[in-house]
């Protein structure tokens, strides 16, 4: 018997931006009930009073957003999609 091919795959939560915080593509855990914590970063021209932004990547490949998030810096406003901050006068 000869093995002709092997297919390996995994489920991941796609990269996303939520509340002005960007989260990278994150592989899920190995169990059906597992969750993986992902660390996010504030988008350009925004900040947060929380030291670290985080969200949970669920085993089905969907995100569960933990409270918090980033806010636009002074002199910047949210864009229409609420995913980035642009200059008020620029």
C-alpha cells in the first residue's frame, strides 16, 4: 500500500479590526471547546488606557470580543466603517 497524499488543515479566526483594534489571523485550539486568546494592537492614530487588547478565538473560527478597545486620538475621528481614525482637517 502506498500513501499518495496527505491533507492537513486547521481552522483559524481571520484577521479582523474591531473597536479600532487589529487582531491577527489566529489558529484555533485543538479541542472543540477550546479558546485561544489573541493580543491586538490599536490602529494608527488611536490609543487605549488598557495595557493589552485581547479577544478570544473560538474553536469554530469565530471571534469573541472581550470588552474594551481603542479610541481615536485627539484631532482624529472614526472613519465611516469605524475601523480606523482619520484627521479631522485632513
